[in-house]
C-alpha cells in the first residue's frame, strides 16, 4: 500500500510539473509572470482554483473531523464568508484595481506612510507564514503517520520533499503557474471527498438521504449553537466568518494576488462572488463526509483514533477510516491531501515573495514588466528564503499538535490579522491621517490587549471569546489609530 501511495504521489507531482511547463510556454515572462500573470487569467479558472486554495488541508481533514463534538456548527461561519466576499467585491477590489496594485499593502503607504506599509506587510507575512505552514503541516503529518512512519523515516524528510517540490514548480512561473495548478488541485481535493462518501455509503448499504436522517437523529447535523456564551454561538460565527473572509482573503496578498491577475475589475468581482457561492456547496460536502465517517464508525464499531491522552483526535478520523475502507479510498485520500497541501503552499510562497519584494525591497509595478537581471536574482533568493522559513515552521510545530488544526489556524488569525483589519477600516472609512510613527506600536499593542482579554474573559465577564476576537482586535486597532491622529504634527 505504501508503495502504491508513493507512485500516485509521484504521478500527481509529475502532472503538476507538466502544468508548469505548459503555462510557462506562452504569455508574460520573468517578474511580470511571477507577480501578475500578465493580468490575463480567465476569471472562471481563478474562481474554481480558489476553492482549493481556500479550503486547504485544514478543511479537508478538520472540517469532517470537527463534526465529532461540533456537529455542523461550522456552517454559520461559511454563511458569514458570503457576506465577507460581498465586501471584497464591492469595496476592496475596486480600490486595488483603481490604484493598479501588485502588492495590496502599497495602499497603506499611499494612505498613511512607509511605516504603515511595512507594518501591514509584516503582519501579513507572519499571518500567512504561520497559517499556511500549519495547513501544510497537516498534510505532512498524515503522510508521515500513515506511510513514512512505518518505514522509520524521520518526520522532517517528507516535509523537506514537499517544500522542495513546491519551490521547484513555482520558482519560475510564480502566480501564473499557481492560477492553473490550483484548478488541478481543487479537482483532486473534491474528488477525494466525493469518492470517500460514496465508498462509505456503499459499505453501509445506505443512501445519502438515509445517512442525513440518521445523522440528524444522532445530533451530527446540528447547525446553530444558540447559547450566547458559547464560543460557537451562531451569531458570533456569522460575524466571525464575514470578518475572517475580509481579512484572510480581502486583506491577504496570497488570495488577492490571484484575483488581481484577472483582466478587469468586473471579471475579478464575478470570480469572487462565484467562489463565495461554491464555498457553501463544498463545505456542505465536507460536513456530509464528516457525518458519514461517524455513522460508519457507529455502525461497524470502528474505533475512533485516540491521542496520547486517551481523547479522540478529530484530525485523524478521516484518514483512519479512509485507510481502513480499501486501497482505493486510501489512494484517493492521499491524493486529496497532497492536492490540498500544494494548493495551500504554492500561492503562499509566491505571495510572501511578492510582498517582501514590493513592500520591503522597493520593487514597483513598472519595473516588474521586464525585470532586470538583478531583480530576477533577488526575487529568486527571496523565494528560496521563504521556502526555508516555511519548512522550519512545519518542523517546529510538530510537538504542539494537540487540537483540531482549524481552530488553531483561526486562533492565530484572530491575533495576526486584526491589525490589518483595523488599518484598512481606518483608511477606508475615515479621512483622518493616522500617525505613521505610531502604527507599528499600535499593531503590536492591540493583539496583546486581545490576548489578555481572551485569557481572562470568562473569569471577568462570564464570556468565552471565539473567532470574533478578530473583530475586537480590529476595533481596538481602529481606536488606537484614531488616538494616534491626535498627536500628528500640525
């Protein structure tokens, strides 16, 4: 089985390199292709590919696994995503296209100053490096647990292999390659989920409506948590989903760089709104997958995977069942995980390189058209450097994996994306000029305040903060920026 999985992995990787070769033959070359794809990407291709880029390995494993203990309370978060995408389409995209931005953090320089631009870019780098590395970690973790561990291979070996492959196929084409490889990866990710659901239903001799009825009887499809003090209270989930999307997509260079490769603003808006509707369907698919896995375990007596502390590990439910069903479902699962991991990491490496080159090294949109030999060399060195950082985060996180990673990713995002939310909200909805010298301190102080509040909120107020800590973080940043404006030199 392990050999079969490796052969499929190698074949899929070869397919990615074929896509890289095909996309690199025509159109924009050099830095223009790497950063902007010549702004010729067809919007339906971008919309479809964004599904895989947004879902990643965390959704692939943690959303189905999260049905254990959480039922379908993830769905209100998805409904909030749709509202967030509407804000991106109607507010942020027109701004980015009007200013002809390549790095979206250039806006902060134009609005507030150099320190604000670098602060926003740095918080994106920290946010995306941690968030995407955790998503990629999950892929490496699963392959290590179910393939490499039996061979006595150290954890860092598959991590190095994955990062090296991603580095190689993005090294030349950058975002131009990523836009097209994401479509391939989305297809494999969704096919793996569908194949597993079908296999589980066949094994139980059950139809999908019957599965949903049984799941409903067992409480697995409960969607709305009506306890206002609960971390996943549905109103908080909707608001959190909306602002998570605004920040983790609309204020995120990785996700917006793909949108900015569309030919026109109109195309980019159609892409975003189409993606938002597709996310509802896709997440329902993954929640159905989670319900089918639990129904299968209950009907057959399949033991749910336990951690060292004796508790069920939600992130291991999907792979455990997939590997136990058949060789076919095991291969489908691995290919889906590999696709999810690639789609999460390739765009991130490209976006991190773009942000660093534009916001810290002073690249400009005009210079990227051709790209001097020096700029090309610099961009390649930066790309390799971020790949190494990415690898270090993956390896360093290994001892700390003790909860559902989707919660970990959103916990991190609540603290790191909050300052970006506050900065952009202040820039867009006020005419006041924040004190550029104070912006770095504000961006650090706000997450610290939020961390203290989250740590003690139940003792002080009888209230548990969930993902909505992101909104509070942005609000505190906004207020501190307003206070800083009182000290501007006149």
